[in-house]
C-alpha cells in the first residue's frame, strides 16, 4: 500500500473541498451584500412611486425570503448537489409542512388580506387581536404592536384578521369620555356652564365639534355629568388628563361640597307609625 500516494490524494481532495468551502462562503457573503443592495433599490423605487409603506415592507419580506432560498439552492449546486432533486424534495417538504402547519399558512394568507384591504397601516393606533397600541410592522405571519406602556407585542395575523379591529387613527379626531359627579345640592346648570367654559380653554381641545357637558345619569350621590371634549388623535391623553384636572379644580374653586350617597331609614315608632330618617354615607 502506497501511503505517500494516498496522502497526496487526500491532500488534493481536502484542498479541493477547502477551496469549495471558501468559495461557498465568499459566494454567500457577496450574494448577501447584493441581495441587500437589490432590496434597497427596490425600496427606493417603491417609495418613488408613492407605494404604501406597509405594502413595501410586506413585498420586501417576500422578495428577501425568495432570493435567499435561491441562494441556498445555488450554493448546494456549487457543491455538486443535484438541484432538481433538491427542488422536488423542497416542494414535497413544503406540501408536508403546509399540511402540518395550516395555522402558519393561515397567518400568511391573513397578512396578504391585511395588505389588500388595509384596515390599518404603519403608525396607526389600533386595538386588534386583544392588543391596543401603535402598529410598527406588518410582517408575513405576524404584526408588531407597541403598547402604550412601550411593550412590543407580536400578534399572529390570522388572530387579527379573524377578530374585530378598532382603528383610532382612521378619523381626524376623537372624543374623550369622562364623568363628573355632583352633590345633590349643587346647581347642575351652573356646574355645566363652568365646565364648558373651562374645558374650552384646555390646549388642543377642538371648538368644532364643541365639548359636550350634560347630565348623563343619577345615583345616590347626585347627578352625574358626561364631560366629552374632542381633540386630534395625537393629543388624546394630554386632553384626557387635563380635563380630569380641570373638573377637580373647577368644582373646588366653586366651593361645591364633596358628593355623598344618601338613603332613608324607616324607624318604627312606639305608636305603630314609622318615620324616615335621612342618613348620609360619604
């Protein structure tokens, strides 16, 4: 047995294999750079045509995944793997995976419908799939939502599409709904006039439509006012907190008593009659 010849053959094979590995790595790195460059060109072209940013992100995700699959097949062909057989195997695997992961395909289809029907777009403040927040990304299978407490929440597209969607950014303005409890002895007309005047002075409260201040209901403490100013979407929470503060300050400056619940007690007397004794509960 000629060990020298075997060694030379082994070194030659290892050298060829090593060169192929180095070539494959170089091909992978160069191709990745080219794919990223192509994606940037496509993004720039879409933006130049004023395509919806949500649709741009969705299409770029599809193009990116497709190009990387083609790259993997090309590298396998570089190593001498029969790509036609691999493609058939990949297709068969895709069918099997699709049958097993029907939910994943449902998420993909739901993502496509979200792009087509556009119930919301990037930057909208929504409630969908049980999550409330700002949409930061609509992906192939999931949608990213940042909640008001700055928590990134990833929701499956199918869950969003199958549920009700509230888009708070779709209309130009929103109504802030608050309540103001009055004491029994307070003149409700005066309270309503004071609140309307003060709420109209809050920054970012709209004049048209004008703030609504009316009696909504009654309880044991007295009348309950519905206080409803209107504002742009971006100023909602500022108007919400400022209105609450204004209600407290207005009633305090007017000297209104603290609301208290009242009810009557029927106390039997010695002569067999009963008397009603009012009793406040704060």
